[in-house]
C-alpha cells in the first residue's frame, strides 16, 4: 500500500510537471513548472529504491537525505510565494519574504546542515531509519535533524492556512475553491509532521500517508488553479486575504 502511494504520487507530480513544459518553454508560469519539478524530485528522493541508488553514487553517506531536505525547502518556499501572490494574501507573502520568513529559512537550513555534519551518516538508509537504532547519541541527533527539516515547511504551511480558509469560504469560482481546499489540507498535513517523534511505532504507515497526502494536495491544488486560469481568463479578481491597502 505504501509503495503504491509513493509511486502514484511520483507519477502524478511527474505528469503534471511534464504537462507544464510547453508553457515553461514559452516563458509562461515558469515558477509553476519549477514547483512541480521540485516536488517530483522530492518524491523520487524519498522512495527507497532510487534513494539508495542515488546515495550510493554520492558516496553512501546519506547526502541524498540532506539534498532532499533542501529540495523540500525550495519547493515549499516557491509554493508559498505562488499561493500568496495568486490569492492576494499580502500579509502572508510578507511573512514568507520578509525578515521573519528569510530568518526562518536561513536558520532551519543552517541547523539541518550542522546537525547532519554532527551525525555518523555512514551507510545509505532511506529516511535514516537504520540510524535510529544506533547509539543513543546518534539516534538523538537524527531526531533533531528530522525536526529541523520539518520546521520550515510547517512554518510556511501555517502561514498559508488562513488564506486558504478564506478562499474556500469566498465567492471565487468553484474550481478555485476546490483548489484552495486541497491546498488547505496540505497546509494542515505538513504541521502534523512535527508530531512524528511522538507517534507510536505502530503508526509508521500514518507518517507516509501524511507526507504524500501533503504533496498530492499541493500538486493537484496548484494544477487546478492553473486550469481555472485557463477557464476564467487571467484578468479575474484576486482574493484579498489581508488588511494591507
């Protein structure tokens, strides 16, 4: 079941990315193509078989996991920019691109790197699962590393959530409201990853479900917004979700 979900997510995100290639080549909505490409790459790197193959090529020290963290950071940053600008969420946009947002991105990026360098990362292990059973010190660092890697995506998601709630309750076209609902579900799913260390071992499959649900919701939600733009034209009103003048 988990493998089906993983490969299905990879297929959907990959197909959507490919579908955006013609527009990107014409110079239209290139950011949207980059988002889909990054989400596709993140999904690929999170699947065990390609992860192990790529990491072995990189020296077998789990550098692929570090790469995955930064790919996710880049993807969620551009997702946030795209959504806040598309929905006119000016306050949320400033929370992502202003001092607080940039500080959050810089601090989490640096923390992830520092903790990674402190760990014993020898031996490729998708999700660093094999390392959690090693000595207590290294296992604790793995927990800190994972928490740091989940912090920035959670921050972006919580910034986006109010705008998505307003969009769902608005009078925007139905397709846009459906897209906002999916983006809202993704924005709820990602902060739930902060609770992963507290999940009992029997809840292991739930962590995969939450992660891939978030990716699917963002991919399909953004794709629906692109379709809505084609159906309703580019000149439609933007939803105001802030008090900015």
